[in-house]
């Protein structure tokens, strides 16, 4: 019993001593804490904020760098896509040109012989070109000749390996033609330059600007339906038997190199 009381006393004394020591230490470090709170702590907070800002700046730089890489990649992809689109457009254009040249857009297209223009020798009045295909290739006088699907003339004379074409712009050129939209028929005549005239159209026939003019296929070796050009204007008078129309052709002799002779069906 006495020993238990003695132990309790020792514990109480030790606790009181500890409280006294803690209290004394606290009083002594009080001024140091004030100095810390008013000088060191603000600086520390400043460094902490600066560190956070620097960390955020580094993160932003990293994001900017990543965006720059993404933009560069997208630019390369766009450039590649533009190139592919250009290639596709060029391929479609080439295919369209080949279809026109070969007449593949028309069912049952006539047989054709490809030829190259080897001589262009017009004078102030006549319009002729010479090609490197002749009788040996089945070419004959009177056959139609086209370029890019448009009538450019007819065969005027033939040798074994060459032939001469009278162009539609020759003043002596004439051919039966019709308005593809209304079936009005007339005689197509050549004029110097690129203009043509569709003459001897009946007064009761209908023909309109913008209509397509094609070969009529009336006799001879020229099949119907070959495109010649479009009606540009109409010339009609009440006191004449026929009306006429100015026809604009897409054919241009400049740069003419390859043509097709229409051999027949």
C-alpha cells in the first residue's frame, strides 16, 4: 500500500516537472517563433509559390511543345492529303480525256484509228493538216476526224502511210449537221478562224442558242452524233426560205497533236 502511494507520487512529480520544462521552453522560443512567422515563413511561402509557378510554367512549356509537334504532324498529313487529292484529280482528268478521245462514253462507238499530226501547213485561205496514217491503216477519203471527242475535219486525200485533213475552219468545208436538241438539220460550212455556220435550216425548224450541234449522218462515211460545237446565235428573216445559225466549236488548231480517224462501225 505504501509502495503504491510512493509510485503515484513519483509519477505526479515527474508529470509536473515535464509541464514546467515544456512551459519554460515555450516561453523561451516565443520570440523566435515571432521572428520565424514574420520573416522566414513569408519567404518560405514565396519560394513555395515561385516553385508552384515554375512548375506550372514547365508544364505549360511541355503542353506548347506537344501542340507544336501535333501541328507539325497535322501539316504534314494535310500536305499529303492535298497531294493525294491533286493526284486523284489529275487521274480523273486524264481518264476523262481518254474517254473523250476514244469515244468510250458512247455505246457502240465506231472504230477509230489513232494518228499523229506531222504537218500543219495552212495558208491565208485553206486549212489542212497531215497525219501519219493512211490507206494501210484503213483511212479513206471522206472519213471524219476528231480530237477530244470533237469533229475537227474530214479526210481530203490519202496516201499509203499519210493522209491530209481538211479542217472544219476551211472555207470549203461543208457537212450535213443537226441540232441535237431539236433535230433541226442544215449544212455546216467552215469559216476562217474558229467560227462555223449551220446554214439552210428550215424556217419552221426550231434551233436555240446553247444547243449542241452534231453530225447528221446523212450519206457518206460519217456516222451521226459526233459533236461539232454549240449554237451561238440565230439569223432568221421572214422574207427568206432558210434560217442560219452561228456555231462555236471547241476545236483549236493550236497545239493539235493527236487525232482519231473514225473508220466506221
